[in-house]
């Protein structure tokens, strides 16, 4: 399984805003974006955000590219997989952009994060990869598994004795969970009630620009 090994704080600086890729650290003064909010690279201080022209004017292509890159980085998905998600969304009924975001939201690592069982999607991916969660009662270690209505996610019985999971219920209670998920922090479990509506997904993502990028 391939993954991005680059410093994730540079991704926030490239996009010009916090993507909260490091979870709780992003809310502290240790956040690299607080100390260096300019884009990384030799011309980060003087160049335009996101690699645009020095005049500050962005082309349509650049805006589309940045929208696509931002979504990829928020969900931690590489380009080839992201494009496959787009092709699946294109085949579904309804709005392609909304279909794409719903597919990304239904990934197992994202659901674990949304349930409050991890402080970031990166941590959720690590926990799933180590086999700490079950889906419909069966152990899985595939973070990219796409879940459907009615699927249940729970901490594996063999993992509940670990120190992290002993206090996870209290940690999860302090984190909000969207209404499209049904969460039980005492049982360390949750279930998908329905697919999220657009208003329940990150409002800073621009799915229309992503569709335009792949429609070129």
C-alpha cells in the first residue's frame, strides 16, 4: 500500500489554510502553519499561494487543480485512487461532485475519524491498518474499504484492553460526530444510518471545480 511520506504540514502551507491533518496538534502553538503560514519552497514568501503567477491572478486550471489537491490531501488519498473514485461517482445517479464526496466520506478510515475514535484521518488509517476495528463483526485492516447504509464499525474485542482504547470512550465523548452516523461511545461502536448530505461535509471543498478538472 503506497502512502505519502512527505511532511504533512507542508501540505497545509501549500493550500494556504489549515487542513487539520495532525489532529489535536493543529489546535496548539506547535502547529507549523501558525509559525510559517507562507507556501513552502524557495519562493514561498514572495510567490503566490499554491504556485500561481506572481501577479496573483489564478487561471481556471489552477483553481481546479488546487480544489482537487485539497480534497485529496484532506482525505489522504493518492491520485490514482482519487481518479477511480471520480469514475465511480460519474457512473452513479445524481450530482457527480456530491457522489464523489459521499464516496470519500464512506471510507472506513474517515468513518472511524468521524466517529471520534481517532484525532485525525492519518491516525484512523493507522488504527485500521493494525487491525483494531471490525466491520459488521469481521476484522479488517483495509482503510479504503467503502461502507454502506447499515454497516457497523466497532473496536475489536482483542484491542479493548490496550491503553488507548481504555480511555477512548471519554476522548470520543469530547469529539462531535455527524448525524449521519449513530455512535455508542460506551460500546466503542458506530453505524452508518445514511449517506451524508452536502451540508454535512466540509464546506471548504469545492466539488464543482474537481468535476471541471477531470472533465477537461
